[in-house]
C-alpha cells in the first residue's frame, strides 16, 4: 500500500539514462530559478517604506534614490554572477568560488550560509504567500501556520516528481505574476499621467525631512536589498540547464535581472506616488492594486498571482539546496546520502530534508514573515560578499585578458554587499544575531563530518589498516525461545556451518519453566548443547549479552570467532509485525555494537 501511495504522489521511477530529459530550457529555468528573486518584489519595496516610516510618511520620497542604489547593486551582482557562471560551469556558486579562491573555511562559511538561506527561502516565501492570501481574506489570518505547512508539503511532493515536471507546473503562475505586475504598473502609470491620481498623496522629491540620517537611509537600503535574494540561485544550478549549460544560464540570469529591475522600480514608484503606507494586515502591493483597480477582478487576480509566486518562489530553494548539498557532500562535509538520486532522478534526500526543516522554521517563528526576512537577507549577503571577494582574488591571481573591468565589477559588488551585510548587523542585530551562533556551529559540524569520513576511509583502506587476524574456527550461539519451526530452521543452518560448536541459549524467568524446557530439548535436539540462563529481572537482553561476551572472551584466546544466529519469523502481512514483541530485532540491535561478534539472522517466512 505504501508503494502504491508513493507511485501515486511521485510517479513511476525513471531510468538513469533519462537524466538528460530532466534538464531545463531557458523558459522553464527562468520560472523555476527566478521565482525567488522576482517574488521579492512583493516585499522588498515594503521593507524600505517600513524603515522610512519610523521618521514619518514625508520621508517616503527617499525610497526613489534608495531604489536606484538597489538597482546599482543588482547590476553589479548580475554581472558578477555571469562571470561566475562561465568561470565555474559545473555549479556550486559562492561555495565553490570562496573555497577555491579564499580558502576552505571561507568556502564553508559561504556554503553553510547558503544552506541555511535556502531553508529560509522556503519559509519566507511560503509565509509571505500566506500573508498575501490572508490579506485578501482576513478571516484566514488565524490559520497562517497550517496553510503554510500545507503549501510546503505540496511543493515538496511536486519537486520529488522531478525537475521538469515541477518546472512545467511553476512556469504558469510565475509568468502570470510577471504579467499581472506589468499590467498593474502600466495602468498605475497611465492613471498618474492622465491625472486620475491626486499629486498631493506624496511629498515632492527633495522635501526636507526632520530626523532623517545617513544611518537610517543605509538601514532602509539594506532592508530594500532583501529584494535581491535569490539572484545567486542560477549560478548554483548550472547542471540543471540543457547544453550549453553556462550559456543558457547566463541568458536566464540576464532575463531575470531585467524583469526584477523593471518590476522593483515600478512598485517603488507607484508606492511613492500613491503615498502608500505599510500596514500590518495588508501588503503594500495589495494597497496599490486596490487603489488602481478597486476590489475588482484585477485586484484579486494580482493578489492571487502574488500569493502563488510567493509560495512557489520556495521552489528556488528546492532547486538550489539539493545541488549545493551535493557539492558539500562530495567534499565530505555533509552526509553522502545527499548525493543519491531518487526515483525521479532528483536529489530526493535534499528535497525532503529541506521541506522538514522549513516546516520546523515556520512553526518556530509562527509564520511571521517580517521576523524571518532580516535573517534570510543577511544569510544571502554573506555569500554575496564572499563570492565577489573570491572573484577579485581570482582576477588578481590569474590576470586573464580583459580582467580589469571584471575586477572593477566584482569590487563594486563586494563593497556594496559588505556594506549591506554590516548594516543588517548594525540595525537589525536583535533579529540577525542567530547567524553568529549557527554559522560557527555549522562549520564545526562540517569539519566533524569530514573528520569522520576520513577516519572511516583510513580504517577501511587495506594499505593503512591493521592486518586481519586469522580465524581458526567458529562458535555458534543460537538464542531459542521454544521448540518451534523457527528454531529448527536456525539450528539446521548453524549445523551446516559448524555442527560441533553450536550452543543453544534459553533465557528463563522461573525455575519450573527452565526445568521443563531442558527436558523438551533433550528429547528434541540431544546432540546440540543447551545453556539455560535464569533472568531475575525478566530481561532477555542482559543475561544473553553477558553470556555472549563471556564466550567471545574465551574464544578469542584460540582465534575463534563468535557468531550469534538469531531465529526470526516474518509475518505474511506487514501490519502483523506490531502484534509481536520483536525480541530478535532487540537482540540484534544490542549485539551489533559488540566487537568481534558476528550477528546473522535466519528468517522463517509464515504463509498465513
């Protein structure tokens, strides 16, 4: 039944040779990898206004020059990541760039930041999408967390079905969102030009505002820069592109940057001209749409597509997280299970782990987007800064043809990204301080995992490990619970290996039972030695393991090996397992951790 449900949800398994068919063309890649960056238009401009509102609504005109600064940073990032795509065509993004040019630990800082950031991408996107839905339907506000969890489960299942299938589904809402916002911006500008929007709703650009400071403006700039999260995803996911991968990735990156610049500029301008003030229960985009179209079909269309892309923007995390995890796993910094492809040729373990961690994050923060965005943004600007710095080192070291303009581009991006990172720590320290705790912990964990893998490899390698001790013979211990076909099956198997060295062990809870079993055994298996152990505390495990340890100690003196042969019956139906006490599994679990003890299970399959 479990297999049938899995096939229904995920689909039939794909052959390894079908991997090439799972690559993305530019149209689908733009939808699946740009949804995070494009969706941030829905909350990036709002973050600027929230900071400016701490002075007064009269300071909203500063959102225009701040938006220009964000666009300058966007251009620098797009040009920089375009260079990264061609310099590192196998993907990996900031992790690979930082590791190769700045060193191992800087690379791990970038990689660890991005792993956490992709988890936050899912949590922030789904939370913001849920906010958009509850803005249109306020009665749903109390159910933000359950709604968000349902969406994450849905997206996780969608991604487990494969890259191309999820991309085919996601392309429609992403392009509908782009169309909806272009219509909103176009109609809004038309209404402004035709005088349908009163000019008195906003303060003129250049109006003096008391209380404004450079620090506040930099804080607003840093908050607005949260709209640039997701820009790096394409450079991480080059292996998902159809050939030629780097060229298609670079074109997709340019298209994403253009759309993001136009949409971000348009929303900032309309928010300023309309004099839109951020509110806790209604998003800025929702207010702009309502002022432009009223509560008409277009309003709900814009809210619906905004909610969809905000939720489905989580898919950027699902696309980039598994690929980054593969790079880290190949370098032995995280478990190797992340390198295994699932039934649909995607990295299923990474997808499932990402979904689980995102759900825990939403539950922990109770679905409050505002509390997650600063942590989310600082998590991506650390890798931004490090990847740009890594490229600076690369150009200075290699000095290829035309390297000076590239150096200037990366230096500009690195400087601005560093400023934004510092501003987040200075202005939002209360919200972003966990970064200073979990990043060192993650890096320590990376090193511990790699140390373990190296230790395992060193012990398994024939050229370095200790010489194997020759085995002169075998002592077979068979735990028995009665005179049954299961025990008979195991005794016969043990006899086929070493008929002279078999010890049957019975653990009794009372003396009368012990006496009766010894009599039965003498009649049934007189040629097999029986040892009975009395358990004062009704435990099978403790006396049995103590006996095995004693036998092993004596056997090791003669280079004999102890093998515990465990009888186990297998019920016909899976659910029948819960009706039995699983003693054989408990014995196996305890003995597996004993040195120089071999544990083998002899199954007896029941027919009804």
